[in-house]
C-alpha cells in the first residue's frame, strides 16, 4: 500500500457505527504490497511504459511483490451520510454528467467538459475556493489485458492492490513544481488532492471499489487486521466517490483524515438478472484527481 500513514484512534466514534442488522458484509481476497528489505535501498516502482527487451534483466517492469489477504468489506447503502471526507477520508456524492458513454473514450472531451463538472461537484461538497483537476484515468475490465494493467485511458484495468494514490512529499512537490502560482496563493491556506471516481455503466457488481476508513490506518504500510473497508452495493453511474489522497490540514490536526486507501475487489455474488457473477456488466469507470484549495 502506498501513501503516508498518520496515527489515528483504534476505534471509530460510536456515531459512525452502522446498524449491524442492516449492512451487507462481504469477505473478499485483496492484495497488499509485500514488505521487502529491498525497499530500504530502492523505492517501490512500476514502469508505466513497455520495456525494451534489451533492458531486461537490468531493468524490470516493477520491483513490487504482493501478498494476499482476506478482509471483510461492508456495504454502506442506506448509511451513505455516515462517512465524510474529513473523518473517514471518503464520501459518496451525486454527480450527474452531461457526457454520453461514448464521450468518455475521448480525452479532449473529458478534459474540456467533464473536468468542469468535477469542479462544480467538488466545490458543492467541500466548499472549496478553487478546484484544479490535473489528471484522469478510464478503467475498463478487459480479460484480454494483463491484470492491473496501467495503460492509456481505456486500457487500464481495475487495480486489485490496496493503494493510496499520493505520498505527502509527492503531493507538495507536484503542487510547487507544476502549479507554483497556486502554491504561493494558498501558502497559508489548505490544499487537498481528491480523487472523484464514478462508474460509466451501472449498477456495478463486477470489480467494485472498496475504500478504507482512515481512522483504522496505522503508521506502517503492512496489511492490518484493523483496516475497515466499505463499498456501496450496486453503485450507479450518478454515484461518485470522493476519495481523499492528501490533505495539508492533517499536519496541524491529526484527527482530519489525510487519505483513504482503496482497492478493486472480486465481488462474487451475481447482480440482478445475472445467473453468475461473471455475467455481471464488466466494470467501467472514470476517475479524476484534483487539487482542492481553501483559504483556511
């Protein structure tokens, strides 16, 4: 799992506890990055470009190995308002796009039109002064491509290893290097990186996304039995996750969630109208990461 961990309480507030008679719990096998002494001298990496055969074995596609763990993932359907960005690191909102399904195959259309919709959406839910989208990915479940493929938009696969998108150092460096004017403007304010994730087809029963409550995340990067994962059963196209990747406010108030680890997981119950889970609509989704700025 990547991302910077901050200390949090072992227990969530009682006000955040779901009614045990209502939620659907699902046991799923997911992957964590496997601890390796190598990472003390060489950072974990993945080459997002094809390797020339002459580079091998001096250079590998990745130096990351994974370990599998079975975790309980809880459906928040009917309890969506229990989880907020500042407490849990994720929140579910309503984002109805004016783009067609086919529009999400066009990079220019996503950047010129969907980015604007994401800006409005994030300002509505966060009260941000400004929102600056900076990248996107379209993922389409395709059995002909390698698992966890990180190719061009539309070729990337649902990612089945727990990850946090952004480290603290990388978040600050990205802002200062690519957007120095914003870095100076909000030097005394608050900035966040938030990933807006929504399905392109729904309801989603094939490789849905699970998000982890930040309050159950510890300093280490190891698989942790205390991690609490959640998903929304049958997520529809207008239901969008806001997933925090970084928050500068955590440095002064550790109770504010800094990020939410997340992962695609194998949902093996058939969706409505499907005899087998394999018959469910293959997962297709779009995600946009944005800088979110506030003056305080």
